[in-house]
C-alpha cells in the first residue's frame, strides 16, 4: 500500500481534492494497483513556520 506524503503551504480544499485524485491516478497507472490501496497525506505548514532561501514564506 503506497503512502504519499505531501508537505505544502495551505491550499483550498478543491485544489487538494484534485491533487489527491491525480496522485492516486498516477500510482494506479504506474503500479497497476487498485486506487483503494493508495493513501495521500497532506501536511499543511503555515507560512510563518516555513522558510526558503533564508526568508520566511510569510515575509514574501
């Protein structure tokens, strides 16, 4: 059973639904497994708790 973990900033629920569907479909196509065996975990990180290139995302 594949478990896919995605770390990202907050997104709209509709975008997350689409992401979960596409990631699941990719595993189904690549591994020839039932969609029911694929789990996608989305961990949302607030912009004030995430930095890149020495700068908080909240400051961009």
